[in-house]
C-alpha cells in the first residue's frame, strides 16, 4: 500500500494541486465580417470565405449561425475558460455560475468581464446583457426557471449552445467521455466563433501536453470523491472523472457504474477500499472538509487510504469537460509521484 503523506499532520496530507504540466496558449482569433457598405453578393462571398453560415446539431437542437457571435453570455467556468483560451474575451458580455477564479494565465483577459450571477442567471438578467448567444455548460442552465428556454431565447433573437460534453439525450451524451471528444468540442466552438485556427492550435497544445504525461504504473485503485455527507457523490464510469483518472493511470473503483456521477453508501466505499482518494476542492466544499468527514466516520477512518493520508486533490472546475482536464491529469500524476 503506498504512503503519500505523513499521517500525523492533516495539513500535510492535503496535497495542493500542482502547477499544470501543460500551459494552454491564449491565441486570439477574429471572425471575418462583411463590410457595412458591401452589396449582397460581396457579403455572401465574405460569409463563404469565413465558413458561415454554420449549422450545429447541439444536443438535439439545431442552431444556425449566419455569422460569428459577438455578444456572448457564458454559464459555468468551462464555457468561459474555453473562450478565454481561444482569445475571445472581447466577445464575452457577461459570465455566470463560475466555479471560482479563472486560472492565472487567463486572469488579465477576464478582469473586465461582468459577473451576472453567482448561480444560473435569470432570463431577465441574461437578456439585460443583450447577448446574441448564451453558451451554457449544462443543458439544465437553459430553462424557463433559469437563463431561459432554448426555443424562447431563439424567438427573441438569442442563439443558445450547450457544451457538447454536457448533452444528456441518447445519441448525444458522450459514452464514454474521451479527450478526443473534449477536443472535438473545442474545434466545434472554433467553427461557431470563426476561430478555427485558434481552436486547432489549442487542441494541438493540449494533445502535446497530454501525450507528454507518463501515467502512474503502480496499478492503484481510486475513488473520486466530489461531495456528499450522508452519501458520497463520486465520479462514475463514463464522465470526466473516469477520463482523467484513466489517463493518470488510476483504476476507478466504480468504473462499472454506467453514468457520469453516482451516489454511494459509505459501506460501499469501505468495501471498495481504494488505494487513493481523489478529493475535489471547491470553495464551498473543500478537500480539507472532506478529510475531516472521512476521519470522523468510524467506518471510513479505518480505511488504509484514510489512515495513510493517500489523497490527491483536483480543483472543482477540472471535474467538467474543458480546458483544465489535461492539467488535472498532470496534477494527479505529479502528486502520486511526490510521495
């Protein structure tokens, strides 16, 4: 059984996420636009040259972009950070439901972006930003109770687009999520925003970073513990946690659960007896709080992983498909090797 940290010091047992091995370049790209005084024929030629119109079948909803969006509201960190990575911060007129500060390399670009809401913005708040696109991290963000139903927003002249990795309908939900699928999402965003070169460069950078990571070869089993007190909410067999753990060389103890996430009983966690516990660190539910919970429960406190402090930590935005996933793999591998 591996020993990761000194079990006598709780502070020492929380291994802070390490600096990413992959540095995602911020690459600016601008969509081609027709000159205001051009005639219809010239405008059509410009659109053809820039790749527009673009029609996307997005989670079962067809969306046609006659030109690249210029005023975007993002919902969730994953969507905001993708646009920052593509150098499109000037298109973002508002962000909402972010999961914490953006990575340091995006801080300057994001400094002037208005935060519309800590949670899903209301339709009123969304429309007040006068967007031509709402780019959502989850399908559930786009409801009448949230930023607005997709058909309603479309009737008001506002396109909607959901990160493809978050689609839930049969035939659209990734099964399983893979890095190829994540990168395809970056490329599709590049098409929508007229930033295909920037997207290609981003994918090339991330592929190179991923290929440079040497996964652990120790055959360690792991539990991805996201949240939950009475019942732990954990990464299951087809979502981002599975993808990240597999790339890091860890065997997910609930990989046989055919879902992105699942709830377990603590008894099931004890029976699984993972070698490593991956702790998701969020401002509202820290890795330290999870350690305290594991140690306070007599059943889990007796687990070797808890007694030996066999923890690795990932930040919450890394848990959803996006530009931080490769960095999460690198951080886990670094932490496993630092013991």
